[in-house]
């Protein structure tokens, strides 16, 4: 993790890809979103989606999984350089979350994040706020999911 | 489920409560948000949260779980009256999601939803759009989570 001072507005991070397998889709749905088109292939075919597809909250949760994996890679790289990685703070909130197209069983989504704004926090000394635009595309290049996140980001101790 | 025409702006629905147990918090975190304060009690005590707490996406996913359970209860009640329940359509998106306070292991959250707007869909004949303000409070009555949702809602066939 780099510190707030090193975050560049406009920087884009490729967060990696995730394949939404039918069993994963159903497992998430049984726990958190038990609608027929997330649970059962046949019922999904008869629905307005036309096939088994992931809960929107599943698509969002996978973004978090990939974001944390990316942060851990960056922290490991910082440690390898002999530097202390920056701490990532909590998020005051997210905006404009859109599920643009269904994510079907077997779909591979590729997630990315672009820094769109940064500012020093007025309320928390030692921290900044970084705003990112986050999105996922399917293998056809169609954007299926997006939202705008703001997170606290540690300022350089220097 | 009632039809779009019967949805009243200002109506509030109690969605019920959910207890965030430590094992549930860790299970969700291992899959989607593997940060130390969601995975391990001791590491969480040393973090800025001060204790094991739920992933924000877990808090959101439980809202979905309770919303679906409420919709199923309403659909069963409609069928018991000899009526066809309205279909609930997909969501074009959510806005202004805020995680206001940590949700700690053992916390019981109570979720509620208030209709704040409704309008006929210009793009989908037979459907309206209903906007709700959704929130969760802990046992101390503190709001910990909120967001604004818009969903497609079936119009009355009559």
C-alpha cells in the first residue's frame, strides 16, 4: 500500500478476474438472496433473466475480495522494499451502485478501479479520503456493475 | 406483494432483526473480505475498530435476506387472499450507501425500509419504480447502515 500523498488521481488499478460458478452463486443466494433465479437453473430459465445469475450483492462482495487481495499484494511489495505499508481505513460510504446487466453462471468478470478524487480529511488528522470509480466487465466487454467508493487512506508519516 | 398502485409513499416496513454471530462474521470475511478485524478476535481488538466486526457487505447482504423474507411473507398473504402476488423486478441501482458505525460480533441489528418515491417506468410498460430508504439500527438504537434503493415494481394488471 502506498500512502495518501502517492495516490495519483487518474490512476487505474486492474483488480483481477473472478469466475462466477453456479455452485458459488447458489451458495451465496441460499444465505443472502434466496430468489429463484439465483437458486435454480430451471426456475431461472423461466424468469425475466433467462438463466441462473448471481445476486448483485455477490457481485459487489467479490469486488471487495479482489480489492483486499490487491491491497495485500501492494503491502507485500512495500515490505519487500523495506517500507511500512500504509493502513487502509474504513469507508464512510459508497455511491451510485449500479447492476447494469445480469452476471450469469459461468461468466468471468474483470474488475478495475480508477482514482477520481483525493482530499485531506478535515475530521481525522493523519488521514486522507480517496474516491474511486469501480467497475466489472464480462468476457464480452460489457460493463455489468459499477459504483463510486470513498475510503480513508493513511497519510505519509513523513 | 402488493402491486405498484398500492405502494404508498411514506409507508414503513419493519424487515426484522438479525444477530451477527462471530462465526457468521468470519465465514463471510474468509470468502469476501479477509481483513484481520473481520477474521480474528485478537487482531480486531488491536485494530481501530477495537473488536471483531462484520464486513460492510455482510451487513448489506443481510438486508437483502430480510427483504426477500418480507416479500415472501407478503406474497403468501396475497395468495391466501386468492390474489396473484406482484412480481418484484430487478434494481437499476442503489445510492448513498453508508456504513455509519461498526457492527460487532453479538450485535443484533433491526432493519427497516420506508417508501420515499414512486413513479411509472418510462422504459418498461407494466412496471413502476419504487424508491426506498433502508437502514439498520443496533440494540442501542444507533443507526449503523443505510442506503437508498430503487427497484422495478409490477403494475396492477387491472
